[in-house]
């Protein structure tokens, strides 16, 4: 029972602490083996019809990292912020691809796989961010990605260097995240009462 309870607390902690981090300590490196281990978690995750159509490109060195960074748009809700500055950028990336020779519809596979990867990153003292706002033609050209692979997501990974806090939605129901004068990142979340319908459906 004690082992079960410790495991339960760990899972709760990983999920609650798994925020979308956008600033990192770039001096903390992430090894290729760490990325391989994270992708292995994705490999063991659920896949629609067990087709397993996802493929991955790993990047952990400065030059390819810079190529990826140039294709990404960060935090569109923060109008006065262009993304992490040098020194605060991710130390690694995982490009998530869908193999169209296996299926034309990837369903929720890439979301499931990416969540597994980011939870694994948190367990290793790292953090990350799922990015879908990507210059896909630019990224495809930079890495010579064949047309058969659809670019689904880019996962930025590194040692988080920012504070992200969860708070209730305000009276206007605004869901946009924001940063205060101390650069603390605030993320509003709907309450359990709002999202659990229970017996409210008539």
C-alpha cells in the first residue's frame, strides 16, 4: 500500500507540475540518451488501432537547435514577448512527425505521446512545451524531412527557469495566460464544478 501511495503522489505531482515552460536555463544540457529514453516512453503509450504512426527527430546540439528555434512562434497571447532570449532557450527539441504511409489521420496519438514525453521530462527534473505554431515549410527544408512525414508538433525541452502558477478564472471567464510585473507566468484554469457536468444534463 505504501508503494502504491507513493506512486500515486508521484503521478499527481508530475501532472500538476507539468506546465508549458517557455524559458529555460540553456546552460543545462540535455543528452541524446535522455531524448531517446523520453521517446521510448512515447513508444509504450497508447496508439489508435495500435498503428504507431509517429516518428521523431531528436535535437540536442546548438546548431540544429537554432534551426528549430527559428521556425517556432512562442506564446501568442504575450503580445510584447518574442520568445525566450539567448540563454533562456531550450537545450533540446523533439520533432513529432506522422508517417502518412501508415495512416492519413493521426487522431490524438501525438497528444498522448507528447504528454508521456513531457511527464517523463518532469520526472527527470526537466520541463517542456508543446508547440504547434511552426513554420512547417521552413522546418521541413532545414532538416530535409521527406514529404511522407507530416510535421505535427515540436516539443521544446530543458531545465525550466520560470515560475508558472495556476489560478482560478476571473469573473469575466478569461482563459488567456499572462505575466505579472515580477515575470511570473499565470495560467487561469476552469474549476472542477464547471467542467464536471455530473447529473446536470437534463
